[in-house]
C-alpha cells in the first residue's frame, strides 16, 4: 500500500489525496499537462515540485520541473527511469504515490547518465523499492561508489553521490530488458558521460501504440580545464553515441532535462507532442553543439 501523503505536499503538487487502488484511473492528460505548464518554467530548478502527468498510454512523467523521471506501468508492476537529485527523489516518490502506486510496485530502475542531478537519489529509491538498477557499463562503478569517473569531462565538478548498495547491472547496447511486464531497449549513447544510456519502449493507448525514446543528454559540457580536442578517442565515441539515435524508431522524444526536448512548449500545444523526426533532429543538434565546441577550442589555441 502507498503511504498516505501529507495534505500540504499534495496541495503543493496540485493533487487531491488518493488511496492506493488496484487499478488507478489514469490522469486526464490535458488537465495535468496544463498544471505542469503553470507550475514550471523552461530550465527550471532541479528540485522544484511538479505535478505528475500521463505522457501516453501507460507512461507517466513523475519528475520535478527541471529533471525528468519516467514511470512505465506494466501488467506486472512498474519501471522507473532516473531518480533526480537526492532531494528530488522525494518529489518523485510522492508523485508515484499520488498516482496510486507505491515504490514497492517498481520492479526495475534505469539510469540515463551518472551525474547527481539525474541519479543522485537512486540509492534512496532503490532502498524503497528493492529493485535492481540498470545503467551503462561505465556507469556501474560510479553508482556503486558515488564518485566521478576521472575520465568524465565533468570530473571534479560534483559532490559525491550516495552509493547504491543494492543490485547494479550493466546494460549492453541493444539489450532488451523486461521488467514489470514492460520490454525496454538499451541504447548506448556515450559522450556526455562514458556510461550514458538512452532507453526505448512501446506504449499503447486504446490500441494505438507508439515508440517512446528517453534520449540521454548529448551536450559537450565539461570542467574548465577539459578540452575535447585533447581526447580524440573520446570525441569519436561521442559521435558514435549521437549516431545511435539517428536511425531508431522514435515517435515521442523525452529527455532527462525536459527543456532539452521543448517539453513545456509541447505540453502547451505550441509544438508537436508526437513527432517521428524528433530523435533525428535531437541528434543533429547534438552534432552541431559538439562541432561548435571543437571549433571554439581550436580558435582558443
């Protein structure tokens, strides 16, 4: 059973109290999308509470205003992608409960990339759910120790995370992982970090099925002393990761930072919600940003 949430927290999320039901009614997409638009701004605070909403079919956004977390409800339980920061994970757990589910319903956890803003609360959510965590192979040591990989362009920029002490499994590129009745495909997209993963699955609504992709961050962000041009093998890996998104089926694009995929504009109806070309456009933009970063480094020599 879900723990009863304090009325003040539910009010902050714009939700009414609800009991854990065997088959909770899905949120009304339009009403809850409007509530999210009203509560959040573009590139909003990472830990700012936001109301959950139904993305499509059995897929829900349960993250904060600034950080995405995705709940997929299957016939045998749910899976959760990303945890947000440690404080943000409390908002995510509250949103899951507000939908009528419990963390014990989560049968598997998945991570995008090994930075604290997206997986810093994973230790807490794994303790609450007991579920195994799936991440890219190079992210496994980071999740187990909570410490940066020294090869990460952003190494040294972040405080350590709470280590995940439960099961952490490495997902292989192209591997299909089934949990809670949902089959989710791992797509290796290293570059922003070495262990970065994107995830792909199908979601159906009244018999109409689409392919959803949670495409990881692809921005060439780094510490001030890091130069991508000094690491040609890393740049080649980065380009291969970007290229993985270009040919895949992708009807609906989600990203770890909602604003990276124009989520607020799409929720407001100012951009298409379903767009089969979104992943290709996202990859093209990532290539342009990487090229611009390399050109900037070249002119600074």
